[in-house]
C-alpha cells in the first residue's frame, strides 16, 4: 500500500468529524426553531456504513495487497476531491439546515440555491456521497469495498430519501 493512502483516508475521516461538528451546531439551531428529528432507526446504519467505508479501504488495500494503479487511481482521486467540493457546496447552500440526520424545521421553504437550484439534481449531497463512496476505495484498487459500499449505500438511500420526503411533507415543506 502506498504510504500516502492512509493519509488520504485520515483526511477524509477528519472531514467526517468536521461534518459532525457542523451537524451538532445545526441541530441546535433547528431544534430551537421547532424541528423534529426523523429516521433515527436508519441513522446508526449510516454511521456504520461510512465508518466501514474508511476501514474497508484500509483493510482491503493492506490485506489483499491492492496496488496503486495510476490510470485508475488519479481519476478516482479527482472524483473524491470533486465529491468533497459538491458536499461542502451543499452544506453552504443549506446553511444551518444541513445535517447528517433528517431534521426539518416546519414551515421553512425548500432551499433552491446552490446545487439545489437544479431540478434534475434533487439530492446533490447524496450524489457526492455515492461518488465518494465508489471513488475513494478505487483510488487504491479496493474494488470490493467500492462495490459493497455502493450496494449498501443505494439501499440505505432508498430508506433515507423516503424518510426525508415523509418528514418534509409532515412539516408542510414537501417538494414539488
């Protein structure tokens, strides 16, 4: 395994911790405005999946002796970086309404700024998650981790998006 790959994974892990700090702050903002938290049942699975992604990347590259292949690794690294950019564009566009949990403040209109202004891209943050989840393992050839994460994430996103739609409808903020 290339010595820089664990550094990349550590940086992604630190980014996840930064997300949790932002989410905690935003949770307080939302709850102070009467928000309700939905989907508590699937949230631990989401945390486990994202933790498993980082662990899987590290374990598969080490245990299966996956090589770094520049023709695949560099484009995948570019996708990881692009996914981070899209994720933080989403965080910025949603402002204090962004969270890692499903938390909806009743009566607030849907955000239509940033990447949310494109009607054909209804869930840009989840696009970022999907791209990063496939690309990060492939940076260093961890194709099993990429496949397992992608399949599990797709199943989880079905649950998550349904949960969000239900929460938005209950708060009177259902999308068109």
